[in-house]
C-alpha cells in the first residue's frame, strides 16, 4: 500500500482539485506528509512533518484539512483512547474495525439513561416514502 500512496503525493494538486479542494502550499505539504508516512501520524506529528516542507503550515490548517479529506474519503482517522487520533490516506475501513460488545452495551445503557436508543446504521431501515 505504501507505493500507491507515494504516487498520490506526486500528483497532490490534481487529487485535491478533483476532490473540490484548493491546493494551497500548506495543504499540499500536509497531503505529501500524509501520503509519505509509513505510520499513522497524529495531527501534531503531521504538522511537524509538513512544516519542514512548508513553514507557513499551522495546526488549525492541519485539523481542518484532515476533516475535509475525511469527508471526501481521502483520509481516515483512527481514534485511540487517551491519545490523539491517528491519520492515514484512504477511506475508513469500518469492516475491519473491531467492535467491543461490552463497550457497545455500555454506550447503549448510557444513551437509554438519557432517553435515547441506539440504532445500528448497517441494519437501519429505509425511511418510508
């Protein structure tokens, strides 16, 4: 998977424009840093790497841009308890995300305590017409 990501870094402007995003120097630096990462860096580490390429990159730009990439399926975050979320290129892969039945039950109990009911998205029925 590392090889396609490196290819995407070279045509970062084209990828961002096709996704409807402005290809500014800070965004291209963030995109290149994310594509070239062999690990899943957090936003602060991405800022450190991108600032080497483009010093005008800010942490706010990193966070906003990562969310825009995530909304367009170009990047995915992986939350880690008591740490910052880790980021990688590509869409979220929910099929491989482990589901902890005890955690789901705890969240369902908490939601019920506040008068809510959890509805699984995968089993959601379509709205009546």
